[in-house]
């Protein structure tokens, strides 16, 4: 069974996910008029950041695979404070993430995303 984390988006929505891609899929499903394409949804988040908050969210290069883009986007959201973990956390690869249901592997994309956010 994959490790699961609870993360909280800037608007207060809690999302339980096992990867950056599943995080953004769940986030997108919570919005009534979100685009069906996950890549377009990431672009929409970047536009919201730029227009509404003057924040440059890195959602990865448009030609990259969706999993890689989601890793970039999650790292950016974490670094800008748009995503946070609840009070109880688990240490993964030297970074605090969300509450896990089992001991996670440090090679998981979550660790990569958080390390990218730290750099």
C-alpha cells in the first residue's frame, strides 16, 4: 500500500493523496469549472498566482510529462505557502510533509518535490 498524506491547499481544502499527480487530480475535482486536462489545470493555477497574487508558481515546462509537472507544481506551492501539512507530520527525505499511513520511501516524488522547494 502506498503512503498517503493529508495536505491543505491555500483555500482550506484538505486533500489526501499518494503522489503529486494524485494531489492535483483531487484538487481539480474539487473545483466545479476546472479544465478536464490536468496540464491545463496546472496552467490555470499558475495564471491565478500571477494575476491574483503576483506570485510566480512553477508548474513545470509545458512539454514535460504530467507527473514531472506535478512534482514542480507541488514544490512551488509548498515553497510559496499555498500548500501546507496539518499539525501531525511525517519526515520524508529531510522534509516535513503530511501524515502518512505507513513508513514512506525517501525516493518517493514527495521527497523530490520538497527538496526542489527548498533549493
